[in-house]
C-alpha cells in the first residue's frame, strides 16, 4: 500500500530525513519508535504532504502511484490520514461542522453528492459511541480548550469518521489516561481490517499492548536503523536507545 | 434629442413645465451632471414633493455648501468631483409593477448571481420586499398583510406624500441635515429609499427586506431610510446590496435613521456587497454612510452588518441611548481584500440611566487592504450605571494587509463600567495544513476559519441572511491566498 524509498527531506535547507525505506502492506500494523527529534513527526508530515518540507530525494508510492506532486488534500482524498501529535485549534468551527466539511469535500473530490444530513447524523452517533465521546462535546469549537487527552480522542474520532486506508497515529497515546488509552486503542482495533493499515508513532510499549504491531522500526537521526517484530518494542522499553545508538555509531 | 444642458433645465424650471419630468423620450431619465439649488429644487419637484420638503432639502444644500469633506478616516482616495455626478436617475419603466414578472430581467439576473433570485426570496416564508432599483421603488410585496396590522412599509417618496405628518416629525431628528458632509449632501439630493412605521404594540410578523443596487454608471446613489417603531413594537429589517461590476468610481452616500420609542425594538441587518473594484484596485464604490438610531425608554436597537464590498467604506452605525434602561448593540463583520479600505465601527452614546451597549467587531483583512475599526463609547454625566462591553477582533491573511483599531472612550460618570477586549490573529499555516489533511482544500479551509472567526456575528443575522452572508464571505476572499 505504502512504499517509501530512499526518502530524503529537509526544511529550510536543514536535512531531517536522510534515506528512509519503509514498506507497509494492507492489513499490517507498523510501529515507529525513536528518540526525540529523530524525525518521526517529520516523516508523518512528509507522507501527508506538508508543503514546508521539501523532498530532496527518493519517492513515496501510495497504491502504486507516486504521490509527490499531490497536494495534502488530494492525499487525504486518497485515504491517507494523520492523527496529529499537536492537534490545531480552529476557533468558532464545531467538531461536527468540521467533520461535515471534511467528509463532503472528500466526497466532492470523488464526484459524489454531499452526504445526506440523516446519514451524517447516524455516522456521527455511531462513531461517537465507538469512542465514548459525549455528543455535547461535538458542538464545541475544534480543539479549542480541549484537554490534551480530549484532543487525542477527537483525532481518532475523526479517523473513525473518515475511514482512511492508511492511518498514521503520531503519539496518539501521549496525554491519554489509562481508560482513554484503552477506549482509543479499541476504537483503532475495531476499524482495522485486511484492507487498511496503521502506522503508529509512539514512545511507549504500553500502547502496543493494545494495538499489536506486526513490525517495529527504530528511527534515529533521520534513518530507520533497526526493524523487528513486536518484541523489539519490549527490548527498547527495557534498555532505552543507547545500545542502538552505539550499534549505529560503531 | 440634443444634449440637455443646465440652461435648458433652468428654462424649464422657470416655465414650470416639468410635471412629468425631463428626458421623457429617452430610456432612462437622468439629470444632467452637477449640483446647484436648481437641481435640488428639480429633484423635489420631479418627485412631486410638498413645499416643506423642498425647503428642507434646500436648507441641507445650504449647509453642505459650507462644509468640508471629512479627512480623519484611515482611508485615502481621490475625492469625488461632486459637480461631475448626476443626482437623479429613475428606472426606464413605469414606476410601479404589479407583479415581479414585470421587473427588469437584468435585475433578476443580478439577484441570480448572488444566488437570491426574487422568486426564491418570494418563496422564503414571511419576507416582504421593497426593491429599490436605482433610486426608485419598483416592487412591493406583502403589503396587504402588513397593512392589516397598520404597518406602513413603502418608499420614502410615497411616505412624504401619504404620511407627511410622520416624515415631517422624524426625518432629520436623529441625523440632522448638517450632521456631516455626506449626510448633508444626502439630505439635499436623496432620490429614494424606504420608510417603515410600526404602530404601538405591534410585532411585525415578517422580516422586512430591501435590496438596493446601483444601476447606472456615473449615477450617485443617495438612499434615505427612516424606520419608526412606535411604543412597544418590534421590527426586524434587512438591507442587502449588490452592484454589477463596473470600472469607474461611484459614490454612495446613504442615510438611515431609526427611532425606537418607549419599549420598542428594532433589529437592523445589512449585507453590503457593492463592487469593491478589481484586483488592481481600480474602480469600486465609495460607500459613505450615516446610520444612527435613537432609543427612548427601555428601547433596544441592534445593528448587524456584514460588509464585504466597496472600494472605500466609511460607516459607523450608532445608537443614542437617550431613554433610561435602553440598549444598543453593534455586531459587525468587515472583510477587505485586494486594495479595499474600510473604516467602520460604531458610536454608543449613553445619555439615560442603566443604559447598556455591546459592540462586537470582526475585521478580516487580506491582500493589500486596510481595515480599521473606529468606535466611540460616550457616557454622559447623567448616565448612571451605564455599561459597555466591546470586543474587536482582527484576522489577517498575508503580510501586506493592515488591521487597525481606534477605540475612543469618554466616560463622564463614575458609575460607568466599560470593558474592552481586542485580539489580532493570523490564519496559521498549521491550521490550513490541518484542514488540508482532512481533505479540505486551502480556499475552503480559509472560508471555514473565517466563518468560525465571524460566528458570533453571523449568529445574530436572521437565518436566510446568515446563509447568504457566509456565501459572500467566501466569494470576497476568493483568490486571497497564493
Ligand atoms: N519546521 C521545522 N523547522 C526547523 N526544524 C524542524 C522543523 N520541523 C522539524 N524540525 C527539526 O527536525 C527534527 C525532527 O523533528 P520531528 O518533529 O520530526 O521529531 P520527532 O521524532 O517527531 O520528535 P518527538 O519524539 O519529540 O516528537 C528536530 O530536530 C526538529 O527540531
Ligand atoms: Mg513528533
């Protein structure tokens, strides 16, 4: 589904990603771990199409198509979703209105009619129940005054609404309390199927107990320096990153 | 027919053979350019006005001649040549239509462009329309329903003839003839406009709505509106404008006077979309408007405006809170793009005790435009326990536009409570990327963010107007991001 080859990216002439190779197939769950500042969020943003970042080398192939020239919204229309590490506030725009716009814009891009209000309401009810979100919450301004945990849960609510093919979850677990973590992880698991894929970015093994990865990758200094199965996450939790850094620097 | 000159006009005035006006054999009867006492007289006579009205106009003209164009506003432009304007132009058909089918198809097309055809409007439940085409009313609907309640809703010209006692009593009572340069000019030459009277204790059962447009190149538009809400009555009045694209500058100097007697309430909403000029800043309407309302005891006046058009806007809908416990409100969205300049705001004059005012102003600037909020809150010595809350928010798009706030406060009573909040924000790239990532393109994202920013004011508009206003916000900001 997603094939990243020798991806180099920089911002303001500062090189951040330095040759990433990663392949994700439908039905798989991948996890990316790695020290602060290693380039995890940058990778997510580059895949999602943030213009600030310049791809200097390599390619991103999504479902057989090179998406380099596609705008962020076009990538979204094709089924790429990013749950933001730091969700952005949009004052005066309710969660419901935002989702309605997002869904209808995506439908428009596909040549479909707007979703009838009745179906929209049904979808909202269904997905807010899945993530145990109080519906009063949905009429509040997007992310404005939301607690850290509320923002993250809201990101996954949006993911549930949009049903993407590839979901990139950037530190969705940080800020969630124990119950919320379980609810959010259950939500993600319920949305999993053999046709879609999830890429989780996290610092903690805890989330991976719920969303069990098929592969774990370690990103360090703009490169994937180690890959393995779910046991790699346990090892990192125990030993930290020093041994990996040593391996790389050796 | 050879060109009509001022000499011909003078001749005609002398011989008083003007009963059915000049230019009767040409399509659109338009006065020659220029302004003098004779023209003022001619306008009045052409409209068949009584002598008191003619004199009132002449008085205004006298004052205007002595006045200077104000220069304190934060706008710069080439001053109009007041002698190069024609001060009267009537549509080229008989004055009143019985049905909308008879209305100029071009007008209907203009409405269609805005997505608000008359047909659509007619269907909208409870909206009565008094369409002002180029200075003269051509269609009035729902008049009967209103008539049964004793509500008068007609053109000001008609009111001058049919209800002289009301007009005589109230015209100029809130905006005196020599209030300011443009108001004086308007008082001298106003061509038409609307008049509305709600009798004691009557709640107007529908939104009263008027659409204006400027029809003829080079014809200044001088509308005069007078709304009187008698004791304990209520009315919601909508005013929406649109002008077809054109190249040269056009002057628009309207006067609106509202009178809310004891316990009455007037809600006055405007969507203004005059031609703003092209992307290079060429052309566009000069909009110099005087709007003011007077509140007697326990009365309330709310001004809500969505200003997206005009090359230059100079406009301060104000409230004189004369009666005790009266309330004034001002809710405004002003959008400027390209080279537009807007200097707009309000004056809240607290004279009575326990008077309250609220000001919410949202300015959105894009392109190379300049957007200024100018507001005055004045608490007079007798206004015990007066309250004011003001909030002025500015949203900037890009680095070449400007947002300015000029809040003036004059408090002469120690019990006054005045609160003022102001914010300036910029649409962030992060906000746009967040929307993009959810499948919303940048243009739509900006519309969404701007609508969110303006929500507090949009919510104050009547339903059908709010939808139209949102559309206008989107249209006005089209192409504002590279
Ligand atoms: N827009 C930018 N301008 C300048 N530097 C940037 C920019 N974006 C990212 N960087 C830098 O690139 C590096 C990688 O940042 P990134 O956010 O991808 O790290 P991360 O792996 O997600 O870290 P964390 O675990 O703390 O979230 C950091 O050194 C960061 O400061
Ligand atoms: Mg990060």
